[in-house]
């Protein structure tokens, strides 16, 4: 008598119970948000200051960080990153939104932070001009060339920060594990 091959029932395996992750406490979310605000102030103030940009920004990144700038991979070693930053024209960032989320980490370690920033950035020589003396961008500038290159552009930037150090009773120190900058308008 022939028997047909029936699919086998999956075997039930005993799996040890895993603790259910608990939502972040309000104090942890508040601390992460305050840390994100402080980080963005340091980052964008250094970025918009040409004498500080190529010296200070590379120090904020971990070795082997993943850096994407408007769809292009940027080397993360300090000399290459500094050289890239020297090639970026003068800038002035105006942040409109900042959102921070703690990301689970190993037990008893500080969380990683994902920070999303949106805003506008102005690149070019008008960055140095006081706002009242900036040329009217609806018209041509003094030498007859179109001044639209000096118009601010919308951007989104995402950072993932990892804790690199924490002293007893102190807030952790973070460094950039990855960043992704993109013009969106």
C-alpha cells in the first residue's frame, strides 16, 4: 500500500521567554532630546564657521563612520573628511525641525540616538553679508549674473550617534556613527 508524503507539522520548540522591551521613560526621551539640541548647536555652528569646519567637524565622527552627502559617499578618515569640508562653499544653516529617537542598546548601556534635522541652508558669498545688505535675489546681481545660486535650499540630515564614553552619574558622550545629508528642494 502506497502512502503519500504529507507535510510534517512544524515541531514546537521551547524558547526561553525574552523580556518585553519597555518604552523609554520620559526622562530618557527628554535627556535624548536635550542632547540632540546641544549636538546640533555644536555641529552647525562649527560647520558654518569656515575657520572651524575642517578642524572640528572630523573630530565628531567615529573612525569608519558612514557619511553620505547628497547621495555621494564621503571618506570618513579625518584627513579626507577635512579635505572634503574645505571644498564646501561658505554656508549658513537655519534649522526648522529637529527630532530625536533613542534606539535600543545593550542592557546597562546608553542608547544610540537617531537625529533627524530639516531646514534651509544658504551657500555662497552672501553668507558673509549682513542680512540688510544681501542682494535682492529676485533680480540679477551687480555683475549681471543670476543670483539664484545664493538662494537658500531646503535640506534633510540624519545622524546616528553612538555613545562612546560614560562616567558614573554623567550623561554619555556621543560621536557620529553615520550621517546622511540631502537637498530636498
